[in-house]
């Protein structure tokens, strides 16, 4: 290859690479982070040898079994909210649509000074209606897990090791979104390890290839992901529940101090 042709070829490769990077980066959407397409690890092969599930009265008497089989998956690109939906934004939704506010709000108003705290005590239906109004949608549990774990299959949004100071879990109350900077995923989404658990669009079903049997599987419970700061609990439970692969599930009409959400959007 002569010098001129080589330079032309090199220029073509560089332009193609740069264009590919720009395309993969995605357009900026205010308040959301871009999750690039590609492969990631879903689930875990963790075990519960000491029977903590039974000790703490979990419906799954042995933790982690419903996270198997661990496998690599490919997802198309998508966006997810940088922060959990807060009280101020949910109040705005209620004001503009006439939708009823969470039943724990007094006279239709959240606690003074907590505008930027994640909204809680919302059902799956509440979360779904908000996302539709915002022209977004709830993330699937698989999307949520990818956004939390990143391309290196982190056990927690911040890395592989549990640290009680990295996120808000077990403190008995929420904190404003993003106020604990260490609870941040590879992609830049905050509070996926703590603050409130987050509804997803997914039903609680076994993963493809799983041999686990459970009366809870099917289209009766919706999946929530992430740890919670609103319910004071045991250290070991915080360590388990804040894992990005952990699958909480609850009746879609149910509400609790630990139930919140964030929205997603197609890439």
C-alpha cells in the first residue's frame, strides 16, 4: 500500500471509529443517563450457606437462588433517570393530571423540606402512570440491573465490596437524590444501591434456564430493585438487598415506605 493510500485508509478508520463512538454515546436527555448497547452479566451464582433467608423469614427461604443461572446477555441501548423520581416531580404530576398523591401525604402534600427526596409509598400502578405521563416507561429488571452493574458485573453500583457508608440503607429515612455521591453506577445513575427500592416493569418469573420452582412465580408480583434507607434493618440484610442482582418482588397494588421508582426511555 503506497503512502497516499495508507493515509486515506488511516483517515477512514479514524473517522469510522469517531463516528461509532459518537453514535454509541447517544443524544443527551436532561435528567437521564445513556446506557450503551452491548453485553453484560445478569444474575449471580452467590450462595446462602448459613441460611440467612430462613433466619430472616424471607419468602425465598434460601437467598440468591432466583438469580440463577448467571449468564451474559446483550441489550439494546436505552436511557434511565439519573435520580429516583422525587416528591416535587410527583407532586407536579398529581397537580397537572388530578392523580391522587401517595396516601401518606397530609392534605396532598409531602413533608416540608423533602422536595428532592425520592417519592415513596407509591404502587407499581402509580409509578407506571407517572412514567407514561412523562413520556417514558418503567425499566425492565434486566435494564435496571445493567444500569446498576455496568460492564464489569459489579456486585454493587460502586464496585464489588459492600460498604455501609457507600449508600443510604437502613437509616430509617430517605435523603435527597444524589446526596451520597458514592452510590453511583458506572453509567452515572445515583442511588441504585440505597434510598428506596425501585419498581420495574417486570413480573417475578424464573430466569430462562432456571430449575427453581416457586409458587410466587408468574404474573402476580412485580419486581423491585435496589436497597432501601427507609426501613431500619439488620446489617446482613442491607448487604444482601443492596446487591444489584437482588430481586425484590411485591404485589403491584402494594405500597410501602421503601417503594419508589425511576423511569427509562428507549435509546
